[in-house]
C-alpha cells in the first residue's frame, strides 16, 4: 500500500530513510501525514494553534495529532500489488509446466494448417 502525504507529496514511509526516521501521524478525521508536515501546516495557519486538515478541511489542533506506530512484516513475507500482478501476467503468458501432452496438442493443431497452406501453394504452381 502506498500512502502519500498531501502536504509534501512524498510517500509516507514507515521505514528509516538513511539516518532519518520520518514519523507518521493521523488527525482526528483519519487523514495521514508526515508528523513534521502536519505540525508545520497547523503552525502556519496562524489561528491560535488551530488549523484545518489539508484534505477535508476539518478543524484540527495540535492536540488532535495522533502519532502512528507500525508493527512491520518482514519483507520476505511481503509482495506488493505490482509484484503480484506481474506474476499473474507471467503465468498467463507462459504455457503451463509439467503438461507436455497439452503443449504437443497445440503444436499438432497448428501443423495441418501449415500443410494446407503448403498444398494450396503447390496447386497454384501446377496451374
């Protein structure tokens, strides 16, 4: 799942980036942002520590900011949607393995068509 911080338009990652850890926060309306981004957003609103959600414009305060903590799944157990879709497409394109009878049937079905075309060419030459 890819989540974007609508304030800075960067991905909201829950992993460390270099030496810096970007924390993630949510507002009482449920929208998610980088913690630093939403704090700066509310500070710049200039209305007694009040601001609005950048997405739905609900009135929020710094007290409404909830810091989020994630329990991460090891990457070897995780496949993103794109990887799953690529694997599905590969399986759809490649002939099934372990079924040589079906593959041979497909080849033999093509041979008579080739022979028919060859016979037509011979008939044309004979005329």
